[in-house]
């Protein structure tokens, strides 16, 4: 017997509401999460560049050249990239997952959203909040928003969002220690894939 719509849920998602809505497709993830994060990044970047244009010390606002640091790559990064891709392929083979074009699109999306979220929540938003909240406050609020958006856009359960919050704090700390933006994007990408290695589909995403 098929369980009622309101009892349907994803591995990470809260139980479907009275309407039976559940994010059970790649398209819904793109629309609700990917598009939201992309628009927020555009808005916050616009605010940051506006602030730069009206600030007498752009270097101080950007710290160690925010955008330049976000684009610096080296051989270590290429090695880690190959390791992430190799792990993804090995993971699919190990679990007998029938690898299709959509799996590669999903892997690419996870890399893209990792870049967008790290640029937004580890660099841009903390810079915007720094003058109001200081170093610690800006990092805390940025990661609270980061976790909260997973609750709203992807309908994740609260306990998973708490993990996202502390994971974000860990990435913020890693960036502070290494000053290596590309590294934290790759780390984010790895753990995001580990958490959701396949695109959501109604037949295997809903329990």
C-alpha cells in the first residue's frame, strides 16, 4: 500500500506537508536552491562593489584581495580536483550506481554550488557584515544564514541544518588558517557529494 503524501520524505528532507510537496527532482533543487544562492551572490557582490566604490580603502575592505584569492589555483588544487572526481567515479562503481549523463551533470552542479556558497558565505557576506558585527559575529551570522537557507530552500531537517552550520564554521576556520579559497571549495564539493552522491529522483530519493 502506498503511504500518504504527507508521510513522504527525502533522506535529508522534512516530511512532506499537507500539500504533499517534496523536492524530488534535480530541477527543483536547481530552482529552489541553486537559483536562490546565485541571486543572493549577485546581490551581495553588487552591495560589496558599491561599498568599495564609496570607501576610501578598498584594500582594507577586501582583506587580502578577495576576488584575486578566489581565483588563485596551483598544482595541489589540480591534484585534489582529480582526487574528488576519482572518488566520485569510484563511489558510483562501488555502490553499483548506473552512471548516466545526469549523474555527471549533478556532480558538476555540486561543484558549482560549492563555489557559489563559499564565495557568498565565507568571503562576501562576512566582508559586508564585518564593520557591523566584527570578525566573529560576521562569521556566525553568515553561517546561520547559510544553514537556514538549506532549511528553507531544500527543506532539510533541523538536525542536518545544524550540521551544515558547524560545517560552515569549520570551512570558515579552514579559510582563516590556510587563506586558500580554492581549497575550501574543493573540500565543500567533496563533502557535498559524499552527502548527496546522486540527483534526487522520486524512485530512490523518497522513502
